[in-house]
């Protein structure tokens, strides 16, 4: 991408940041913009070709009191939205460990050694691990 623009990539930085901040993240289920402001953004295309949400917003602008009440409802819901997002992140982290978490918790005993270079391991209490392990991943452990 940098090579295509020959140094002019910084002109596209604001557009890229806008799209990143307004995209719904799969982990949270919300966009960062929604978590900060309590409402989703309007894209420039929605201003040219009005969607139902834009039309409703234009009708509300005629009644400033109603518009203020709707905004207060959005702002009051921010806390709840943030809690839902935080719970989703927590559940995802529990169910799928990050790439930095350890793959194995050892030490293990070698239960079987095979000539082709793989080993079957067991925990120290004798419970066998179901998958064989390539020998290049094993490290000597001294008790």
C-alpha cells in the first residue's frame, strides 16, 4: 500500500482511522465509536441516500426536546453497552487463550518414544495426553 501511493499514504490515514473506529469488532460486538459516544456513526453515503435511521433523525430534529431525550437515552445506555462488551471480551479470553499464553503446562513424562521422532507424553500423575508430540519441541527437565 505504501508503494502504491509513493509517500502520499498519509492522505488516506484519516479515512482508514475513521473506518477502523466505526467497524464493529467481533470480540466486543460493538464499534469503538459506539462505546465512546453511545450511538453508531452516520456514513457520508447515508447523508446522500437517507436510510430509515437518518429519516427518523431528521424528523426528530424538528422537535429539539424529543431529540435531547433520545440523546439522553443513548448516553444512559453507554454503561450497559460497555458492560456487555467487557463481558464478551472476558468470555472470549477465557474460551480462547491469547497467542502469548503457554501452549503446555509441564513437566511431563515420556510414556512412549517412537523411532520417527515423536513421543507420547503423560502428566506427572500418570494421565496420558492424547496427541503425540514432535521431539523437537521437548526440553529436558531436571527435578
